[in-house]
């Protein structure tokens, strides 16, 4: 991290900042994954034990799957709304923000939900405000607060259709990653609640266990997400041609374009148009359709299709009871 810190404090071009943010996100994801991988003696690593499987938090897929993985955007793809705004409201309730700040966040969240598209200025504004207010705070304290904030939000705000897609990949034994501009502390919580392998998120600079109020590189947004996926693929020896990615935003076209199986979920206007022009599959869970009927190609693996069939049969049995 010392090298990353020096680079962060040096003036960089936009592409260099995006690459730095991607590398930082991949580094953080790899560290978290190492802590939960089985130790050489067959036990769990000493730092943190892997959580037990529960109905709310299913066990993750095998981390040694040789080829495929799936990458999911968060805002309006998995969550209804934007994670950073939920974080802002949660911090307000804990006296981190004033009423003017939370009113601004509420307007930005309403704009996002109504328009169905991200405004980079809104996202950057929320991120900048949060960074300034957590400067000097201990990372452990903020992580505990994030756990409290997102405990209920994840359960209430996840799109059921997208959650079914996540589970479909997990049931096939594939690694599944969340990729988001939200702080990595938030991203990990959401990913863990959904049973994902891990998360790539925005990394804040930390010195002596406290936030400095600066980012490592920049926010994990647009091209930075693509850089993070590339960096993680190198570390995890993933074949991106066998991987899938899901997003709602045209800002994620760089990430979607580098995998073999791009999928568009709840798209904004620009992404819908781009997807149609390039033959990408589109699914909109905002229309009230219940089933997650994206045609997953055989190249992703027969296990994915089998997982979907099992999920469908289970849902049918529940309705008949």
C-alpha cells in the first residue's frame, strides 16, 4: 500500500488514475479473499473464518473454479437505487451530515430512481462529501457503521430478478464479484449478504488505521471498473471470454465490452440503444415481469442452466403450496 499511497499523491492522467483505482480495488479484493480461503492444513485462515451458510447468506462458490466468473454492477442492477446515497442517509442518522446534506442526497437519489441513469456529478458529490467527513475516522469504526446501515437495506432493496441471476452463477460453481463505485467497505457487505465471492469497490487511502480523506487513484467508475476487472482477472487467472458481466449504465460499457457474455439489466437509454446495436441481451426488472429470463449461452456452462431450472422448480413448488 505504501507504493499505492505515493502514486496517489502524484499528479496522474485520467487513464493512470483509472488504472491505479482498478489495481487498488483488485488488491483489496485479493486480500479479503485470502483471509477466507482454506489454510494449507485444510482449516480456515486465522484472520477471519468464512461465514457459515444460512438461508440469508448462502455459501459462496468454489474459489478454484478454473475459468468462468460473473461481474455485477450494484446501483440499479442489484440494488434499487444507489448504495452511496443509502450510506449518506445512514451516516446522517448517526450525525455525520446535516439536514442540507441529506436533502441533497435525497434529491439525487430521487433523480436517479426516476431517470434510471447515473449522474456522475451526483455520485462524485456524494463521494466527496463522505470522504471529507470520514477523514481522520478509524476504518474499523466506519466498517461497523456500514454493517448496521446495510443490514436491512440489502434485504429490502435488492432486485429479486438480479438476485436470481447471482444465485444462478453461484449454483453453477462460478465466482461472482460485485463491481461498484461505492466504498469497498460497503461493497463487501453487500457481496457477503448475497453470498458472492467478493467485491471490487472504491478504495480510500488509509494511514495508521485512519482515513486520510483521499482516494487511491479515483472513484471506481466507468473505465476504472474495467481496469479493476482486468486486474482481478490477471490475479485469479480468469478467462474473460468465458466471463459474464451485468450492468444498467452506459458508463459500464468498458467493463461489459471486455467479457465474452455482456448482459444489460434495467438499462438507461444510452445503454439500451448500445445493447441493441451490438446484440447484447437486455432484461428490465422494473416492468413487473417476474421471471429472470435472460438467455444464458451454453458457453457460460451447463451448470448455470441447471441452476436456473432448479430455482424455477423450487419457485413453482412454493406457489403450489
